[in-house]
C-alpha cells in the first residue's frame, strides 16, 4: 500500500507521545512562565527572507506589545515541527498541510488557527537546458529535492501517481540548500526541481531560469499555517490570538515596506545578510519575501483566513495520492474562531510605522 510508504513522511508514531502521555508532556508555555511564554517551531534549516515577517514581529516589538515572550526554534522538516508540537517541545508550529492532515488520521489532535501558506507551496520546476518538457517526461528523470523525505519529494511522487505514472521510475536526488543546491542545478545533475516557492525565488536570484510543470490536481489548494494541539487551543486561546495579532502586524509592516522588513531580519540574524553589496542583497531578499506576501489578505484588511473550499481541496488531494487513507472534513483540522481577535488592530497605524522605515 502506498499509504504505508508515504505515512513515514510524518513519522509521528506512538513513541512521540501517546494519547495518555500528551497530558504529561505538557507545553513549553506551562513550563516556562505560563500563557505569555510561547515557543514557535519553524520548518526551515536556516533563516531566510521568506521568514522576515516573523523577524519583524520581534524587531518591531509586536510580540512585546502583546505581552508575549516568543522563542523561535528552527527544524529541518515539517515532520520534526509536528513532533515538537505534539510532544510539547513547542507550543506552535509553522507548518505545511501534510503533517497535520496525516496526524489527523493518527488522532494526534493538531489544528490550525491561522493561515501562513495561502496556497500549496510545492511545485515542479524545470531549469533551462533540461530534457524534461512535460509531466509525461518525469519517468527516468532526476528530480532534485532538498532531502529524500522532503515534502517536495512527496509532491513529485504524488504528481506522477495522479497522472498515471509510477513514482519509482524517477530518481530523487538530494541537493540540500544553498551552494550545493546551486551546484547541482548548474552542473546538470538534476533534470527537474521539486522544491517550494521561496526556494525557487532564491534559485532564480542566482540567474537560473525556471519553467513550471503544471500539476492540475494541486491548483487552488491551501498550503498550511500555524498549528497547535487542540489542548493548547482550548487552554490558551487568548495567548494564541495575541500571537496571531503580532504575526499579522508583521505581515502588514512587511507588505508596506519589504525593504525595512528585510533589514529587521538582518538586525536579528546578521548571518542572513549574505555577500555582495547591500543594494544587491536587499533586492534579492525582497524578491524572496514578496513570494511569501502574496495572497495573505493584508490589502483587504484580513490576515490569516482559511478558505473552506481550498482547505477541503487540500484534504481531497492528499487522499487521492494515498498520503492519508481517506478524505475527511477539512474543518476537523482548522478553526477560524480566533481571526476576529487576531485582526483587531489598526492596519493603517502599522502601515504608517512601516513607511517611516522604523
């Protein structure tokens, strides 16, 4: 069964935290100072400007304004982020849809309270010079993925399965991130890339021309967001609403002045500054940030919304590829109950602050 193969994407076995152990595991908020202390786990091996909005929330004092002490931890994969949230090592996970939907099938009780990825972020892209022109060319091709177990690799397999091909007839080549990724592309070691939106922006900043291989089944499906256990949602809705409000302010600020947002990230994480002139670095990193700012609803004055139809398409998509054993109501893994409180602030005041380059 493909389900038996794909379910390892999550890796959330009984050993992480059984239902009986979840209460004992507790949360970092309980252990480190109550509802005002929160740990956020992000699925990324390192900081890049795709996460600048979160840096803004800290640098501009939005977490502090909400009375929150937020600790951010990075993990290489969404699987590990989900493990942290379920096991109590983190209160909130910034995570794509796969681990949460798969976790639903295992009764792990994860739920989203705000969106972060308004669309499915994994796509298939072909670098210039590749012999692959369409999905039908994928059998026999070399598909570049960050790691073999990455969500990009899973998406590539799903795309092949849904379009009548055997996923095992392609080779999945781990190319990591950064310079080793660039080398794999430029040397022609891979024919296709199975990455995600901000990673493609980084690749294109290096002068690589990319062409999208359209996967019709993934059109208009939701990508994921901020997830917590249902226990945390029930015990600390006010803290989560204040956290969401601080994040929303970061998005409003970043949309109004993406250059200032990138500089905020540089202040907190100087290693992200990179090489070259400040003008060049700023232009490239703003390009990456703008990918994450698209479709967030900020212009309409409503951040974090989860479209019911798009969320259901996501669940149905995963069921159609056997990532989950069967479809279920998407509302089982998200709530919009906190969004009114999250968006209860003056967008114009934040925009005005951003225009000053604060």
